[in-house]
C-alpha cells in the first residue's frame, strides 16, 4: 500500500495588493498545521510508507507515477542549505558520514519514503529521510540507493539505521562521498515528524521575513503611484529601494527617466544624458515591464560597486506598478491627438460632399476605406465610493487592456473622447474572420470587465462592421442605439446585432430607424419584385395572413400550389430569413406591416 501527500510551505506568489498577500499567508499557515497533524497521525500507523513533499507555491499533488501536476517557480536563495538545517535542534545527535562538498546545497523540501519504488517520488533539491524499511533486506537495492537519489538531484540523504539496517553499508558512504551528496546518520530516538516540523517551521520563518520585505516595498510603490508621482519620481524611489542606479525606458510614450545612486555619481559624472542612456542600455541589467501580454518598456538596474541581484518579489512589484504610470501618460497623450479626433467627429456628424478628398484625408490619418470599421461607444464613470485615483488607474488599464484584447484578434484600435463618452474605432481588413464573430468577442471582453474593474461603472454599445468612410457614421448610429439599449436594460455591453426590433424603441430618431429596418429586412425582396414582377411581397403577405396554410394561400392568390412553394423558397433565399422560424417570421411580419404603413403615409 502506497501513499503520497503534498503540502505547501514555500514562498508565495506575490500579488499586487496586501490583502491577497495576507490571505495567502493565512492559507500557508493553515496548510502547515494540517501537514504537521497528518505527520503525527501517520507516524502512529504501522506498515504505511510515508511520502511527503514541501514544494513551492500552492499544493503540488503527485499522481501514481510520481509526476507533479502543479509546480511553481522557485527562488533557491530563499531556502536553507543542508549545513543550516543540521544546525537546527531537531537534528541534534546526527552524524555526517560523507558528502561534505554538498553541505551548501539548498533544501526545498523533505521526502519521507519507505517504499520499494521510492525512486519514483524523488524530486530535485529535496532531502530524503528514511529508515530503508522496504529495502533493508535487498542488497542490490541498497547498492543502488545513493545512486538513485543522486541521479534525482536531491540535496542530502538522512538515514535512521535502527531498527532495520542496524549499520549504514560502507558502499553507501563511499558512493555519497564520491558523488558529493551529504549522507547523515540519524540517532536512534529521532522522530520523523519532528524533522518535518523543524523544516516546515524554518521555511515559514524565512517566508515571514520575505513577506515583511515585500509588504514594505508594496507600500512604497503603491503610495508613490497613488500620490500621482511622475516617472522621474518613480525612478528615484526604485533607486532607493533597490540600492542601484535606475533607468526606465517607456516604449509606449517614447520617454525615459533615470536616477544615479550616490555610489555611482563619480562613475557617471562625465557622461551626458544621452551617453548615460546608452550606457544603461548596453551595460545594465534589463527587465521587461509587462502587464499581461502587453509590454510597456524596460527597467534597467546598474551598480558600479555591488552585484545587481534584485529581490524577486520587489522586482515583481516594480514590473507591475510602473506600467500604471505609463498607461496614465498614454491616455494623456491620446487626448492630445486633436487632429484625428476632430476628423473622426467630422466623419460621424457631417455630410460627405467630396468623397475622393475625404478618402485621401482619411488615409493620411490611418483610416483606410477598404477596411471594415466598427464603432463602440462607452460611458465610463467612477463609483461614488471608489478611491478617485484607483478609479483613474483602472480607467487607464481598461482602455489599455481593451487595446491589447482587440489587437490580439487582428483589429487596430483608436480611442477618442466625446462629451461624456469614449468612442472606440476598431478597424480590420475585410477578410478578418473575427469580424463575423464580433458579438462573441465583445461578450467575452464584457465579462472580463465585470470581474476586473470594480471601481468603475461601464456601459457600452457596439455597432456593426461597415466598410468605407461612410460606414463609420452608420456604425456609430448603431453604436448609439446599442448604448441606449444597454442603459435601459442595465447591461454593461450590448451589440446592435443583438437588439433586433428593440432598436426601433431605443433609436433617437425612430422614423429613420424604421426606414432602415424595413430596408434591411425587405429591401432586396422589394427590388426583386420591381425588376422581376415576381409578386414575392404579395405572396409573403398572404402566407403570413393565412398562418402558413399553403393551400389557402394558393386558393386566395389563384396560383398553383407548386408555384407558391417555389416563391416561398425564393423569399427565404433573398431575405436570408426562415419563414418557418418564429423570430424570423415575426421580423418579416413587422417589417411588412411597417412598410405598408409607410406607403400609406407617403
């Protein structure tokens, strides 16, 4: 009978707020105590092999083959060395038999294994603690034990020879010394649970120190951003925090800022700003500033005195906080693009008199007539209880993430601000397959907005794709109607295609929208009748009037049954609406009624 249990006791993934960090610490403390309780219980059970792992991140469960199904990244400098573990009181009375060269190896966890197939459960940088119960009568297995452990990259071997081995074989000692893996003999009275607890407590102690350092860094970084610091202020803060000279290169807004720490002043004294920047770019350690899949620029760290070795948690915080300032600046610059903004307003509001001139001007500003264009209108406001600056950051991140999201699907995206609204212009080549899937893409983005921007009230309406510069105004008209529908229905995101006849109610100009609805629904059918004299419209009216009774339609129209069937097939093909489907039939009936009403008024 075999068992394998895994409990987390290693460093946490550092999140962007203190609440998450504290929550993770409490989880780890609870996991640690549960781990110790299980160990004590397991030691009381006879005949059951023990296999425990302490590994990074959250619990890393092992399957029957011994493979990890989840494993986090490891900062090895955090973990104790074998020599440091041997200094713990729990290891008192041990004897180091071999492998002195490996005493500086780091220990990531402990493996308690007494199964014949122990080698399936070995992991790199862990120690194995065993009594060799399962193999003490197998000479060949004993001969291979140290070799198997060494091949797995483990850090040390702890063997309790009593009551099974009595004496650790000489071949084990020779092999351990040759391979440089510490081999330690444990005293007779040692309990494995006490060793497990000692290692767990030591890791937890080291975690607490790291957590305190990370909390301090997080407080400094957060307060700097919330206070509205400029990029120059941020590099000064990072320099003091990291004890390095720092440069930030903002690739989004084409900016850079650097700060030289006191130890490096003499070194940089004779360098101009341009040469200082070049020096950082060539000689300093570089780290990318990213949020999600989007890159904002680079952080450069340099010291002429010390080795540059930033604490990973603090570096993680910097890499995720600096993009907030860059995003904020990006939004400021976007609002200064008055030329593009004014021209878009012209296309959306004014009548196009000289299309060729407009096409040339639009191309100069990156609006290509051959592409399909979509307008999204958004209203974004802060919740009354929200911190104003936190809301500003979320506002900036909203549009930056929106940019990354739609660019990932092949759309170019530009945003301008209208009175109380944001106009988002999406453009893509007509062959972009995602144009036909726009409703689904908007729904997915809307769901992510609801989960990640809790300080904001967001309402948006999306028009349909239309080509050419005149298509912009049409998509904008649809976006306005969709936005009004979203507000009325208290939805965060609504696409025009989803409205159907609701568009007639939400339109600011119902008569115009009725005309458009009738034209979209019956326009091709009306034109077909006009050119072919096919009486399709009259056939449709009679079909709807008689509730789909074809024989009655044939009788009323004095037309053969097969002819009626043929005409209905043509109606379906021309309108792309199925008269046998309830919603399509309702749309046709409403459009036909509105068409007759409009004809009577005219």
